[in-house]
């Protein structure tokens, strides 16, 4: 599939080439959708997601033994199963402590 807009400067193989932007809000929405797709491809499929103490806690699986743990602004990637389990547990317990639930 190629861009049919004669005024477009997109290059072959880019998201812009596959989905030429439309005017106004549509272009902004498409840009956000492209960013979301790219992020999920980089960090994997979300296996667990919870908001605790105002922070997002996520476990993402990239492959059989490759995980990413996201806690607030912190992202730790390329973790083994065991490392991801330890990291996820620490993040959940830290968030629960912030809420005063482990006192």
C-alpha cells in the first residue's frame, strides 16, 4: 500500500506511508495511535496492570523469557521470569506501603 497524496513527503515503509495523515484532529489521533502501537511492540503485551497509590504497575511479556516491569516512570526491561517476578513484587509492595496498607 502506498500513499496516494501527491503533496505527501512520507517515505516507503513508514506509518505515514501506510496511513497518510488527515487534517486537524484526525492527524493528531493517528499520531497517538502510531505511538501506542510502537510502545506495545517495544515493551510487549500487557499481562498485568493495576493502579496503586496513584502509580501504574504493569507487567509486560515480550517473549517466552523476556519481561518488562513498569512502575510509575520507572521501566525495567529484558528481565527473566524470576527477575520480573521479584521486581513486580517489590513495586507492588512499595506502592502498598505508600498507601499505608503494610503498617
